[in-house]
């Protein structure tokens, strides 16, 4: 179980393409990248970022055991997102997740993204 976790939603009509670009820009910093169903999991140090395209856009979840790793991963994902050619009208709003773990996202079907993440 991760000590620090947050989620965000970025509205975009082409979430799959944005996910691919974020992964491509983050690849050199990742220990491992895995595709599990529609989720893409970026393993970085002692944490991870999960990217999931949805009808609304691209959902992100960042989890880590240390605060430094958590913010490093979040900064990497958000910086990679900013470098895509998709124009975003608003900043990304991250919402904390209580007691979440990576297993909640990737085990047995639908992931459990919590809360209303509309920007």
C-alpha cells in the first residue's frame, strides 16, 4: 500500500494519443512500463503512475512510499503532459486518495478511481 497517492483527470478528446506521448517522454526515467488492460503503469523508483484513457479524457494516479518520490513522479507526469501538443485550458488539479494502493487499480477488472475529478 502506498503512503502518498493522488489522482487527476485531464479532459482531452484523444486520451490514447496523449497517453502514448506522456509515456514516450517519461520512458527514460521509468524502471518498467506495463500495459494492464486499458491501464498503462509506469514504475519509477519506489512509486508508480497509472494512466487510463476514458471517455472524459486521461486519468492519472500517482502513488509512492516517500513524499519526495511522489512529487518527483507527479512532476514528471505533469511535465510530460505539458510537453504534448494538446492544449489544456486549465491547470491539472490533483486530488488526494486515502488508503489507496496500486492493487486497487489493476486487479480484476475496473479500476477504482475515487472522487469527482472534473477540472
